[in-house]
């Protein structure tokens, strides 16, 4: 499984579209709201982890320097296949 921040963004917008479906019954709308809450919690953890990784790279660059080869690839910039 290969996921990246672009995929996360896509999932968030898909969930937003599901919430915006005016044809949902009250029961199904509540299910989507519950799903959205779960997706939000997981998304926040993913973004927090990515932020921590970025801060670690910045700290390393500031204090000991980085060679080009040391820089992590940010999957948000990778092209989808």
C-alpha cells in the first residue's frame, strides 16, 4: 500500500462530497458524519506525523547540514501513476 498526502487530500474531498449528498436519509447522514469524525482523527495524526518529520529534517539541516542525498522525498510532489 502506497499512500501520500495527495491521497489523503483526495479522501478528505471524497468524504466532503458524501456529506454533501442531499439524497442521504437521516440515518445514512449520521453514518457519514461518524465516518467523517473518524477520518478527521486519522488525518490529523497523519498530518502531525508529516509535520514532525519535516521539523526533524529542518533541525538536522540547521545544525549539521544536509547533503542532497539526505533530503527525504515528499510524496505530495510525486506524480500519480
